[in-house]
C-alpha cells in the first residue's frame, strides 16, 4: 500500500492515523470493563483477592486485556478506506471481512470530534451520518486534522456534484469556502454562563444516579456478608438506633446528596459545553464546544425534523431554556444525532423558530387538553401501589419507612397530576405543537409535511371508553399524544396523511 497522506483524492486504500490503535484499545477496554464491572468490584472488595480463585480470576482478566489489545492492533491494520467512482468504500474486520459502499448522495452530515487524546496527537474523530443505512453513523477513530478536512471537503464537493439540483446543499458548499466567514455566532457561553446553567439543572437526576450507585455498592457488600468486617455489633446497634430515631441522619443525607448532585451537574455542564458556540449559516446551524471532548456538529435546515425547548422552575426564574434540534437519522433518534443548546433565552428560540418556519408559523393554533381519565387511570394505579406498600410496612411495624413511602407516594401522584394538567396539543395548516412538562414547561414543534407516518394505539380500557393514543413518527423519532377521543385521533390522522400526500416539499 502506498503512503498517500499528501494526496487529496483518496483513491488509494488509506489507513487511519496510528493514534487510532490507542483509541481502539481504549474503546475495547471500556466495553470490557463496563460489562464486567460488577464482577471486578465484588472481586476487589471481597475476600477472594488473595485466594487461589482470586488469583485465577486476576489471570483471566489479564488474558482478556492482552487479547483486547492484540485484537485492537489487528483491527487497525485491517481497516482501510478509499474513494472509487461515486462511493466511499470502507473495508474492515478481523475474523470476518466486511466491505461498506457509501454512495455520496447518501451522506447527510460529516462532523468532527476531539477528546483530550485527539488534541494531544493533533487528530480528530470523523463521524459520517448517512441515510438508509443500518446504523445512524460510522466513524474514523483518528485522522490527522489536515487529512480529515481534505476528506470532508472532498466528500461534500462530490456529493454536491451528484446532487447538482439540490439547493439545500448551500451550507455544504459553504463549508469549503476559506476566504469569508461561513457562520454567524448566535450565542456563546463562557464558564460563568455554564456554571449558572449547571446550578439550575435537574439535580434530582444526578442525585438519583448517585443514590442508586451507592445502594448498588451496599447491596453487593450485603450479599457478600461483609457487615461483620465493616461494623462490629456495638456500632451496628448504634447506627440502627440512629436510623430508627433518625430525622437528623436523614436530613444530613439529603443535604449531602443535594450538594453532591449540585456539584456533579455543574462540573458536567462545564466539561460538556466548555466554550460552546451556537452558530447560523445560510441553510443550517452548528455547535462547537467541549473541554475534554470537543464537538463540531452541523444541522442542515432540511434535516431538522423536530424543534423542542423546555425549562424547570429554577431555569424559568433566571429566564433560560434548553433548546434541542432533532435531526433526521437512519435509525430512531438518539442523543448523538440531535443538537442540544443549554442556557438559551427567548430571543434565541424565537430566532430559530422564525428562521426555520417563519414568524407566523404558530398563528391560529387552538390547543386541546388530553382526557382526564389519563390521570384517573394512571394516577389511581400509583395511589394503589403506594397504599399497598404503606399498609405492608405498617403491618410489619416499620412506621418510619411507612411514613417515608407515604410521602413519596403523595409526591409522585401530585407530580403526575401536574404533568397531566400541562399536556396540550394543537395544529394549524403547517405545524403540530405538543406541550407538556411537570414543574417546568416543554414544547415540541414539528412541520406536518415532515411527518413520516401516524399510528393509533388503544388498550382494552381505551377501546371501552372510546379513547386512543396518537403516535406521530418522524425521521428523528416519534412523539405521542395520549388519551384523546378516538374519533378525533382518526380525524387528525386522515387530515395529516392527506396534507403529507399533496405536499411536494422535500422532508429531508
């Protein structure tokens, strides 16, 4: 194979940068560790570390690590890519060889990503999103910056040649222009902005993850019967008496976990979105940012299927929202194929709405609530479960736990009621809008002509009551409208399908 780093046409089989070996090894190890984490943790905190069986397990882990390294190295040397005619061709595989042919006209977006290792070695991860493939995207783990830029420009220019009549590729063409600025910055977040955004995040989610992790650790130790090694009988009795009398201990735990989740949210926000820029070009949006992993992701207007934004009480207090642009993907939408912009203000959201759909996109929309039996049915189930658990705990003389579960049950039912009260839907000639939220507000906005299909689902209870759930499928996933009148759901389906049929605009 000829060394062709200096070539721009990529007609010769080309390998990734040698740094890809390290990245593939790390990726393989992360997968192995994630799958074996419970076993590894129990092994190191258990009694078997120095036993004969423990040594055998340690040898097995070492062998798997070495095999993973060898596999990664062979995988690197057997992975090539090149361009032939109107296709990008990727050959890969260790034991079973595969050849992927990607026509230029199937390529949707080409994005760069850099973590700390990429930056040290001056390489990038290049991700290519395609239409009609089995996967949402494929990637090159490490390419030199210049080589990656040349490959992206070449692929996009060839895509434009294949699709000369597609005006939506103006943004792609503009990516190749070097002399003039391409993107105009809509907003940029500094560290202080990110700290503020992290301070008003959903800390219950972070706290729940922390609590779940610590509960898992405790359960693992409990299964190994290590309590006698950790606590002697006197300490156990003291702890139990404190817990039973334990409002002070509970209060301390709540404060501790709130502080820890608060800290986790802020750190995660800063690391993920460091120096984030949200930019606009003639026919698309782009975000660029990240501390350890720097992302450069574009979203063409024609590929954006759903625009959503939401807040919580703290975000509402300081006047910010999270904006999400959900893009068309070859599979069901996931977080990797959508763009999320934190700490947006109303003017930023208005700019996005007006740019994509016009200033009158949401005019003449009357919003309708969902049926109240949605709450009666599901809220009633939650209530019965809570009552059953509380009754069982009272029967077992666990009065403190019964009170805690009772309070939690009331909170969950009240939360579900707030969610029910905020669920609304409405539409006009062009747009479908779905509103919701619990303590905050959330809005989902999608053009009707981009809807892929609609379906109606009914449980036996809904059939008896003449109700249905309406599911709207888009190229970026699906949204739902639960518990509406069955005849209304059918009328909406018929009307939307008719509009989709007669509309000749390109949905992607």
